[in-house]
């Protein structure tokens, strides 16, 4: 009985957190839209920040992929020789 009660409490907790996260996104969007309507540049800065944060994982994965590829090619050449 106690285990199922813990699972129910955890589920409710996770659902509440999800709602809070969505509300923050709407608040940020509203602030940016009102700033852009007033002629501000906050929206441009936020968009650049999003692109920066989005690019870092791709750059890291590309670098790791390159080193794996290079290691794979090096092992293939060593096997042929």
C-alpha cells in the first residue's frame, strides 16, 4: 500500500513541475513580444542565446564523431599493413 502511495505522490509532483515549466516559457515569450513591439532588442539577444546553446551539443558531437572516424580509419590502415 505504501509503495503505491509513493508512486501517486511522485506522479502528482511531476505533473505539477511540468505545468510550472510551461508557464515560464509563456512568460518569457510575452516579455520578448512586448519588448519587440516597443522597439527593444531583447528578442534578438534571446534568439542568439538559443542558437548558441543549440550549437554547442552539435559541435561537441561532431568533434567526437570526427575522432571516432579518425580512430576507425587508423585501425583499418593498420590491419591492411
